[in-house]
């Protein structure tokens, strides 16, 4: 979150973030029992704007 909000990087995604994982699970992007590597692989399609995707995903679980 520091890289997104303080530094302003656009391509940051944390596959270990519980909120991002929950949002991706709830939307059917990945299966609940998936490991972190699958979340990272899925997020590659959003590069170079993974930070923006993260913000939208966090909003869905807010």
C-alpha cells in the first residue's frame, strides 16, 4: 500500500493481501483454494495498471 499511496506506483499488486484475494474469489476470477502464484499470474493481465485494478478490487469488498 505504501508504494501505491505514498510513491504513486501504478503497477503494484500484492497477492498476499486478504482484501484483494477476497475480491478476486467473490468475482469468480480465481478459486478460493488457489495459491498466491495464481493470483500473481492472473494480475499480469492488468499490467502496467495493477494498482488501479487493486483499488477497484478493494472497493468491492469495502
